[in-house]
C-alpha cells in the first residue's frame, strides 16, 4: 500500500509539473508576442532585436513538456480526463512553440520596417495586433482556469481577425495604387499582418484543445456532430 501511495504521488506530481510547464511556456510566449507587436507598431528597433533572439526559452519548455508527457504515458494507464490532458498537452506545446516562432517573425518584420520610412497614413495594424494579443491572453486564461466556455468565445473571435486582415490588405493596395514608391513598405507590412493572423489561427487551435481537455469533445469536428455552437472554420495548420 505504501508503494502504491508513493507511485500515485509521483504520478500526481508529474501532472502538476506538466500544468506548470504549460503555464510558464504560455507566459513566455505571451510576453514574446506582446514585445514583437509593440516593436512593430512603435518601430522599436531594440525591442525587435530582443524578440528575434528570445525564443530559446520557449523551446526549452517544449522539450520539458515532451519529456514529462512521455514519462507519464510510459508509467501507467491513465483515467480518461488525465489521458486527454497529457496527449493534448503535446498539441498545446506545439501550437505555443509555433506562436513563438511567429512572434520572432513579427520581430524580424519590425526590424526590416524600421530601416524604411513609415507608411503615411498608417494602416490599421495596431487594432489587429491588440485583438490578437487579447485572444492569446484569454486563451491562456481559459487553460489555467479550465474554462471551456471562455475558450469557445475566443474561437469565435478569429473571424474578426480575418476581417481585419482583409481590411488592411485593401488599405495597403490603396497606398501602393496612390504611390508606387511605398511598395516595399506595403509588402513588408503585409507579411507582418499575415504572421499576426497566423498567431490568431494557432490561438484558435489552443482553445480547441482546451475545450477538448475540459469537456472531452473536439470543436474541430463539431459541425459533423450536429453542434453548430462550436463549429469553426478550418484553418491552415502548420
């Protein structure tokens, strides 16, 4: 009996460590994305340099999460809820790592743009950046609080990001049409916007995984299951 209690304690400790690693990784990713979009919108060269060089810590968390998941899965059979947590944690870590990569790409775009004259008048990049930052924050909060309802609300906000992205593209086309000399700035801004939009797609993935962990159902297949409330459009997934 004593040995069994020891094993159970070690198992519970590993599950706690897994959640802590995910929360820490999410926090680092949120900080990185926040810095990268600030560098982009404020044309901050120093901050852009910092974001380009800052994703090593995120990768270390991903490795730690992968090792923990393997150790838990190799140890024993799991209850259904814990099995969902462990297997879904690998998905969460993958999406967080990809968001971090996108944050680095946004920082690189910011560096490139800082070397150019600003586009006048400015396009609506601060709005889309703020919305995506908010989505990421709420997605991570939904995981920490095990709030499937909050995760579902974040999923629904992805459509706004798609609309804002399309609006910015039209604005950039207008700029280029009026002044062909700004085509370089427009192309680099469009690249940055695409990275921001992809962050929102991966945030949507995070929320789908949170809904699966908490509720045991996958929103990606909700339309086929007759639940239009959770139905979301398909995204390109790297």
